[in-house]
C-alpha cells in the first residue's frame, strides 16, 4: 500500500513538472488516500500485535 502511495506521489511530481496540473492533482489525491489507508492499517496491525 505504501509502495503505491509513493508511486502515485512520484507521478504527481513528474506531472506537475511537465505541466499537467489536472493529472498531478488527481495523482496527489490518490497518493493521499492510499497513505491514509496505509496508516490506518498499520495502526490496527500494531494494536493487534500489542494485545
């Protein structure tokens, strides 16, 4: 999950440099959502491991 978030973040940076603002914004939103899902799943995993 984190791998995909990083990939979409890199796509957003490249698209922004090239000048594709719409694609950069969409890739940024996707990366953000994937990162939040990763954080939620990581917290759940750590809590399950602790008990």
